[in-house]
C-alpha cells in the first residue's frame, strides 16, 4: 500500500525519540528479533494473527496436557545462550533444559535396535553391537567428516548474515580436504551409500536431510553436517517447546516490546521505495523498520501488498520443501521401549523419497515418534503425550478428504503395530494435522514446513537474506537465511536485528548514544535506538 487512506489511523502511539520497529509474526525468528531489539532500546511492536506466540512451535491440548506438534527439542544450545546474553539474561535462569542421554532410538523391521547417545564411546559400542565391528570404522569416518564440515561452515555460512559462493570458496581454499568432505558432485544418499557397507546406517544418516525438508537423494552431501549439530547435544525443554516461545515473548515484553495478538496484517506500507509501516484490519502502525517473520513466499505472492512483492524473488522461495502429517495426542503405549525420540524405519530406504520427490504420498515410510514425557527417567502413571510425524508433500490447496485422513491414520498406526507399538485409546482423526492445515496456518507456504527446498549444492545460498531489496524491510524465520529449524530461525533473528541496528544508525542525525543491551560475538549493533532529533 503506497498511500495512507483516510480511514487508516495510527493505532500505536509512537511519540518517543526511539526508532520504532514493527515485526509481523511471533514465530521464533520474530521473537528473537524482538528480544534483541527491545533489549537494545528500540521501540518494538510484534503483530501476530494467532492468540499466542510460537509460530511453528505449536502445541495442541490433550488429556495429559499440551502436546508439541512442531519442533520437539533444542540443538545448538550456544545459539540460545547468546540470545539471552544479548538481552542481559542467562538462559538457565529462565528455562529448565534436560539433555537427552539417548538422542534417538532406532528400530528396523529385522529387529535391529540402535541407540544414538550423547556419550560417544557408548554410541560406538552400540554401532558394534548392532551392525558389527566393520561398521565402527565407517561410522567414525562419517561422523568425523560431519564434524569437519560443521566446524568449517558454522561461522562463514550459518552465522554469517550474507554468505556467498566466494566466501564458501575461501573456506575451502584454506582447507582443501573439505572438497572431499563436501563431495560437491554427490547427493547425501550417494555419499552415504559409498560410505557405509550396511545400508541401515546409510538410511539412518539419510534422515538428516528431512530435518530441513529434503530427501537424501536430492540434498547435497554437505548436509551430513546436520548430524554433528545433533551430536553436540540435544535438550528437551521442561514444559514443552511452547515454553521456549512464551519465555522469549515474556522477556521481550519485560524489555519494553508490545505484542498485538489476534491481529491480521493486511499489507506492508511502502512509500518512496521504503517500508514505513504496516496496515492491519484496525489501523496503521507506522515504523522506521518492518520485519516479516512468515514464509517469504507470502511477500512474493503479494499477500503483503503489491508494492512489497518484489522484495522476494521467486528463486528464493521455489521449489518447496517437504510438508508432514502430524499426530498429536495422549494415550497409554504398549510395545517396544521408547526413548524421547524413536524412529521406526521403512522397509526400503529409498521408497519413501522416490514417491515424495514425485509429489506422491509415501507408501513405505519411516515414522518419527516423540514421547514427550520421557525426557527424564520418570514415567507418567497415566496417559503419555505423543507426536508422530510422517513426511508429506506440499499442499495443493485442496483440503484432504475424510477418506485420505483416515487412510493416513491407518497407514501410521498399522505400521507402528507391525513393530508391536499400539496405543490406548487409538488416536482419532481430530489428532491429525495435514499439509493443508499447515498451509492454512502459514499463509502462502503450501504447507511446506521448511521454506525453500534444500535440494542442490547451492540451495542454501538462494534463501532470502535479512535485508531485502526494499529499504527498511527485513526478513527472519525458517524461510530466510540460514534456514529451517529452531536454532537457524533464531540466528535469522540475530541477522535481522543486526541489520536494522546498522541501517537505522546510519539514519540518525545525532551522535550515537550507547543504550542497554547490544549484540554479542562482534555484533555491529552496539549502540542502538539513537535520537532522531
């Protein structure tokens, strides 16, 4: 919207000399941006269509309490410690985290069980017991390779605000061995097939592509580094992942941020080539900067107004990543021993992804089960809370039929029953969230839960950055750089906050005045919220 209509009014009274930042969306990226900016002295308003914070960190009610039906754990803990530190706080003072001793338990049809644990020596022993002595050397080679890749690309790729092929090349030039580790001409599946004699281990490591919405056949071998992020520790949040979102929102509010829940944003206001505010159903909110924490495809598709759509090119949001069918419920389980995370593998390693890559529902699929009440040794006396994930294709915007929903339910629970796992009571269709439901919850996403597809070696470089081509308009969240997942979306909030701090500082007509807060790890945003007088 390029001109303010006579019916629009400023619904935020912004009379102070602070710079004002409007954030659209209270997902983890928007929350991280809000907390950093509010702590640094900016006036911040977060507008969210839902009645609660979290975005894809979503919970549903059950007989045993709220059930996570999105992300279930934290990895890359230092990312969150840095977020709280930038706000002058300590993570451990606000959240109780439990490190998982069993990162994931895995079952195959032939009866094989394998626990990936937080103890490296124990995991190696488990590899030997499950797959034989020859598999140990292969396992150690693949995990060492992942560690080198993670160490090499963490700072210049994931933590950098604007990585490029040149910066990637510079990293490789300093350590030529990385070329072999990256296997630039190979997919993750091809690399793993060559690395493991036992195809079950290749199947296990191939699952890491799904963490960012891809298939191992289409994703680059570079994504092997995801396993190292998990190997460095996995934590559950006491109270569920929703507690993380609520805590960050409450802390941002305590620092001065304002939240407008249950409020739809109709457009981003663009004047003279610059974002100057947002328009809601009840009025206009003027701003010196606007942050969009939603799927960037919504901007490209014009949902935020025609004047904003050119801020995000098609190549930054297409093709789409995977979606999912997600059950969230409470029941009493019977059958194999479950860890907090348990994976039940499909019969044929590639069958699921062949169909998904064709846009078809998988018939021989791997299932992920989160037993949310098993983070500690204690077990509940009554029903337990569960999330079950089946990978799916993006939504075609046509609601699934009742027959399709029941067919998915039957597929999931028949498959688990084949492993001996049953639930009482059996979850009904009301416990299932489908790709179309996710498409409705996250506009223009097509139900893709991870934004742009990670397929192709340079896919990560094609995601949109925090800065857009429109001055004053910024992006954060899993659809922006550095990508999907709670740690990555949190880092995107840091990139957005730092970009805003640097850009608004250049607009100030007065000498910068240091304010409380600021960014850690060499941030450019060390003197914020300057006077505009």
